[in-house]
C-alpha cells in the first residue's frame, strides 16, 4: 500500500490483559511507501499484564526485499502519551524500514521507551535488511517516560530516544528530559551493532540516569560503532546518583566520536562513566565541562579507571590523543541554564 495518510485522529483506550495480545494505536507492517502519520493523538493504549506488549505507533518492516520494503514513512506532529507499554515502546520503527522521519512529536508520560529505532530482531527474514535505517528523528519533545512502575521492569530503564541496532540515523534537535535515560545508542543482540548514528544538537536534561549512553548495557549485548555525538547540551542528568554520569560508555564501544558537547554535572559530579574495558578507537575532544565546583572535584571514568579532577582526566586522556582541546568551567551555584 502506497500514498496513505492518517491525519488528525484520536486513538485511545485499547487495552489488553493477555500476554499474546498487543494493543497498538497505529500499526504499519509489510511493505509500502509514502505513508504519512500526522497530527494524531494516541493515548491510554495499555498492556495490563506482566511481560505484555503495547505500542502507540509501530512500523514493522517484514519484507525480505531491499526494494519492496517500507520506505518514505513519516510520523509527524503526533502526541503519544499515557501508554502502558509492557516490554515495548511508544513509537517503534523496526526491521526493513529504509528512509523514514519521526518529527515534531510529543511523547510523554509512558511507562517504557519513548521512540525506538530497532534492528536485528528477525522482523525481516533477511538479516542484512533487518535494521531501521536511513532515518531522521528531529524536533521531538520526549519527557517523563519511565519504567520504574512498569511491572515488566520495576527499575529505571526507559530511554527517551533509543537506537537498538539501527543504522544511518540522524537524531537532531530533540528535547529529551526527565526520562530514565535521555538518548541511547546500542544493540541488544550479541555480535550486532548500532552504527552510523549521528546524535547532534539535542538538549538532554534532568534524566534519572545518563544523558547519553552508548554501547551494550552488559557484556552479553552487541556494540556501538562509528557513531557521532556532537553539539549537544547535556544538562544535569544522573539525578538520582545512579553513577551513570552525563555520558555513559557501556560495553563494546568502537570508533565513536564525542565532540563539541556542553556537559553540565549534576550533584553526582560525574561527567563520564565507562565501567567497561572494551572501548577502542573512541575520540573525544572540544567538549566543555561545567560544574558548580572546582575542577578538582569533578569525576570522569575511562576504561574503568576513575579520574578525580579535570586536570588529571585530561592528562590521562591525552595519552590516547583525546580531550586535548576540552575545557572545564566552574559555575556559580545560582547558575540556571535556560532550556528551550
């Protein structure tokens, strides 16, 4: 099906108490092109059972063809809110979907991940095509998404925006705040990656855990490779002292670039956490670190080694050619960043 528009509708109150039922507000699957989902309000879709699943908007590319797939999919200016998602996500793009836009949406107050771009789950039977790719995620406002009261998790694990095994996606000019995590780039499938993701010009603030996380959350996961994190404002995340810091490098990060970010510490004073040794070829420079304390009290972790103080951290990183042009500035305690 091609050239379809779903505009200006309300989808609400679809609920299930069965694990084998998945309530979804709008579901696109199979093949198709030039499908626009615009200006809809989707709320109170609920999986009311442990380990159930629900979505607000789901795009599942099940095709085994590189040409006859799902392409030119637009998800724009929708409000997706107050969903009970179980193990799933409010807006999901998964599998053989090539060229898509997720723009200008408001995604909030859901009990799992806000926006997800997924690969490697077997949605397409052809592994080489089984990745959401060639997409733009722009100007979304994503907030208050948390899994702490989700019976399938009961912990802080919900990202505002999550790339789980997608590739060639630009995440730009979004606001992600007061979620469990701000933006994450990873793969949950061992031996598989999230790659060529650009995270640029986003404002990521006051999330419970890290502002930006890359790499597998443990050593059974996949890796993050050739991604770029640049020109973001990363402000006072790690609000509950989870030791995740503002930027978190997790398991198996390869050849990622982290530059030109403005990074503001929270009360944890941790700027970067990296509790894994599997960290190769990552380049950090031209970052500006801000804290309401002397540089000597800031905390950075790299390959499981903790540095106290920016001077010590920069000296250690310079040995790898990293952070040579980065700086630290002390802020007055009354400083407030005006977030747009």
